[in-house]
């Protein structure tokens, strides 16, 4: 049965592109989402205890991150790409979509996104320096080959951080091209059909809104190339998916109340009535204990903790000779 109705902006948002012309775009974006292997979350001893006991990670609102200005910078890059690309398009309608997208992304504040940070490097001098405070820091190793509880589409997913404006512009441009491809398919689909012009015009605003929302989802994974050594991977959750979590929580700092979602509170039960957290244990495979004058005792205490839980987790010291203790 042939299609009677077509919504290209939904196909673009859901990877529903067709045709060989878009194979390269699709393949490039998929590569950015592949994160198999090992990733590490740097945290304090208290943070480790919370992660293990709750079986989850906290994803905090992007506006309160230390590098939140990177999101604003990414928005400016996106606006420039929208306007420049609009000048070169043969389709007047898609040019208008891009101009509208530039208006929308310029008006928006911080996107309603929640982020948790990981690295592909489990023993990084830069990260030990950045995370060391008044106590021992650890890097929690997650083996994503064993399982990946952080990728639950479309609610949350892992993204490799893109460093530098050229690579960031390329990712935004590929997103734009995907929407253009689907919109042009819409024009062809509705050509010579009754009310075709009205139907297409009704989709212009929705296409612009969807494009902006999808581009904004990329922005927390954009960082300055000065941080490239961190080899960062980020878990991103859109605030629109709040309904999939038990609640949105708040934690206090000296200046703010920061909203966050615990990944352990993802809703849903299997056929046996077990919750998501019960059926998706975090794949913790190793704990690396950072440089500290108390590292030997810290290692013993962490080993005893996992042994008391009946779990076998390798606990090892960092090999980094960092001795700047406060």
C-alpha cells in the first residue's frame, strides 16, 4: 500500500532517511553514537558510594555545567550555518525554514538538556587535576560491551564530544542536509496532489522547530579543542522525557539548586514486574583510585565494600605521578 501522507521532519528526526544519496550522512552520524568498549566516570568516594548503591548516574541540567558557555557558542555556530546555507539553496521553501530556524535558535535560552560526563581515558592527569578536591577521587570503569544501560532511545544516549569549530560545523551541517533531503522528498511526494501547497506550507514551522531541537541536542557535546585530551563522552537526556523518570530532583550548591535526573529512576517494568534498575545493572568492571596520600587505604576500603556486596570488581591505583595534594 502506498503512502497517503508524509512527514519528512519526523523521518529526519528518527533516522528515517531513504535513498543512497544519504548513506554517507547516515553513516557519519551513526559513527558519533557508537561508544562500545570502556568509558570512565570520575567522581569522589561519596559519589562512588551513591552510584553503586543507587545503580545509576546523575544527569544534571546543562545550564549549570562548568562549560555551559560552550552551548551558547555552539548555538551561534548553528545560527551562522542556517543563514549561510539558506543563501545557497535552490528550494525557496527550505531557505525559509532555515531562516526561521535561525530566529528560533537565537531566541532560545539554554536548551532543556541534562548531561552526565564520562571519558575514554581512565587514568588522565588532566582529569585527576580537575576532579581532585579535599578527598580521594576515583574513576569508575563501565564495560559497555557487557551491557549499555545509558543508551535507551529516544530517552537518553551517549555522545562523543566534538572538539573544535570545524568538526562541530560539520555535524550541524549534516543534520541540516538530512532535513533538507526529507523536505525535498516531501515536495516531490505532494507534487500534483490536491492541497499540496497548503500541506507543505503547514509543515514549514514544524520542520524549523524540529531542526532546531535536533541541533540543540548536539550542543552539549561541543567543547573547545583545548580540552581534547579529556576524550570526553556525554550522556544526554532531553527534558521532554521527564515523564519517563520517577521524578526530577534537585541538589544544592553554595549558589544554586541544580535539577537532575538519576538514570536509575527510569520508569518501566518487564513482564515479571521488575523495574528498569533491577534488570539493568551498571556494568562496573573496575575502579581506578586517583593519586592521594591515602590511596592504599582507599583501595582496601573499596575492595572491602564490593566484597561485602558479593561483587567482584577490580580496584587498582592510578599510575599517574600526581602529588599536588591539598
